[in-house]
C-alpha cells in the first residue's frame, strides 16, 4: 500500500511539474508577443506578472517533486498554480481578442 501511495505521489508531482513548465513556456511566449506588439503596455505588465507567478509555481513544484518542504505546504502550490493558469488564460484570451498585428 505504501508503494502505491508513493508512486501516485511521485506521478502527481511529476504531472504538476510538467503543467508548471508548460505555463512558464506559455507565459514567456505571451510576454514576447506583447513586447513585440509594443502598443499594449497592459499586456506587457500582465505578461511579466504571469511569467513571474509561473516561474514561482515551477520552483514550488520542483521542490515538492524532490521531497523538500515548501513554506505554506501544498496549499501554496495549488494557489500559485491556479493563479498562474488564470493569468496565462487571460493573456491568451487578450491575444486572441487583439487579433493579428
């Protein structure tokens, strides 16, 4: 039973780390697009915040994957992941609404 629990925990932390890395890539790409389209200062600031939160989420996920404790526990990681996901979705939606440059 302990082996199954440990295997599930390792698999879930690996999936969380993969999601966090995907959010970092998306936030970085959206920030790059916002900088390239320099007429939207709001999106540059939002992209910078999204990238910062995504990098923090990735850091927390990697620490949890390695078995190290994180200040605030798993709730901190969950909240950071949700905030990063919402910020990246907001950036993507804004990019679609803005249309082609």
